[in-house]
């Protein structure tokens, strides 16, 4: 009992190790400092004509310019939204309703998209859209031949996620963009997870729409953006005062927008390299544990994503035991973690129900460090060993 008491005391003194950055990231202190004055000093409405309003308008347009520049777009091609979910809904629904009388009712997507895309597609099917759900291989990559074959004269848009939120697969959007341009169909990519972690160039990659958000890159929650290539017509989903080029009405969230732009400015290539090193170290260390499997690719993977199946153990049990040590991970996409639904992404890459249930996702940020990874690699094998001893499915380990 005394030994257990000492152990609990040691755990209570530990600093939390947050490894669920694909769900959300902590806001950088420098961003908090930047945006604080926009709550109580520079609080004007950017649509107002007086000094306070014009001060807000200047800050708004400078933020728009920063985000546009980061993907080689023009400022008036960036619209601010409440986040990735709204942006994804806006693209698919706005495009469909704008073109519903033009005999363009087909949308092509994949089986591993974010729920905001898949649920939008299911909703659109009820009002006349035809949806093609592309397969992916065991690493989560789209078959470009299948994509090319699926496009027809009724295809309106191809929507394919750039960096997958669960398994980290980075699609070759330049090749996809080339196919879409040749076939003269729109191309949209959800880049919420990949933005600032890998290069996005809307011109080089032939992108018509790009979904972006702030809270995956240490900016505030509740703010995102959508790139819409100039000249494309799309129906607004929100009506009102005509803000955001009359495409997304509502008073702009200036503190959020300022924080979003600051987060983009603070991104450094050295942070990406650091996360890659930590990611590789963690993958290598975990795969030393018997009966473990990496889900997703080794190459062309998000710099901060690790998804592992631990044979014979429930991922939730591993997560719960890790939390006792103040290590925070995820058993799947945070957007669906309040349901009992199995991961559609892991199912699409061919995992069995047992493998899906045994999966844990660790996602890094620039604030993680080598010491934290070493500690996880010290604790995790002990947890796995303990859980396997009490697992009712012992025969699986003898396959």
C-alpha cells in the first residue's frame, strides 16, 4: 500500500502529456497576447464606418492577406467561416444548389473523409445528388485510375481530404488536381489537418476550393476559412448583412480571425522537422511492443500522426490507463468519439472490427518534446502487458 501511495503521489506531480492534437491544439501564448486587445479595446465591427470599425476592417483584411499568401491565393478568394465543418458544408451544398438546374448532380468523394463531408453527402443524396464514394488502399490512398474513370459529364465536384485526421495519409492532390482540370470538374480538398504541415499551392495543385481551420495549428477554436477560386459561383448558406463578399453573412469574429492569422505566421519549418523526428521515434518505439501494427503509411504521412492497433486489447482501455498517468490520446476521431460507431476510416483500409477497436491515435504538436515521448514509451509497454494478461481473447495472440 505504501508503494502504491508513493506511485500515486509521483503521478499527481507529473505535467500532463497532451497527445491529441489532431482533435485540437492549445492556443499559443503569443496568440493570446495578440488577440486580447480585440476583445476590450479594438472591439469595433468591421462593417462600421467610424474609426473603431475601420480599425477592425484593416486588421481583418491584413489577416485575410496572410492566410491567402500562405496557399498562394488572392485575398478576395479567402472567406472566413466558423471552422472546417461549416466550410465543408458550404462548398458541397452551396455548389450543388447553384448548379442543380445545370444537370451537374454528381459528387465524387472517398470513404475516408471527415464526417462533415460524408454527412453533407448523405444529406445531399436526399435532395437529388448522386454520390460516388471512392475506395482507398490499405494505406488510405485513392486509386487515381478509379477517380478518372468515375468522372463523367454530370460530375460537379471532386472532394478528397488532403491529410487524413485518423491515419495521417497525405493524398497526392497535385495529381488529383491535374485530373480534375483535364476533366473540367471542380476540385475541393479538406486541408484542416494538413494546413501549414505540408505545402498547399492552389495554383500549382489546381485547387478550386480548400477548407482551412485555426484550432489545429494553435489558433483559437470557432474560426476557419474557405478558399474559393475567383470566378466560381456558389450559393450562400447564410443570409444577412452580406459580409464576406456577400457569401457568408454575419459579423466577423475578429479576435478569432486575428488569432488564426497569427497562428499561420508563427508556423516554422523547424517545428515540422521536430514533429517528424518525434513521430518516427514514437512509431519505432511502439512497434517494438509485440503484436502492434501501424495504421496508414510510413511515407506521405502527416508529421504529427501515429495510429496503432494493439492486438487483443481495446483502445479505450489503453487510453483510460494512459490517462491515469496524465497522458492524453484518442481512440479515433474526436468528432465522433461521443458515439459507439466504429471508425469508418479504419474500416475502409481493411481493418477487422477487432483491430479497429484496438486502435489508438497519438497526435503531436510543436509543444511536445523528447522527454514526453520517452516517458510514454516507458509506460505504454507495461500497460499493454497488463491489459493482455486480463484480456478474454487470449487465443488471438497465438495465431
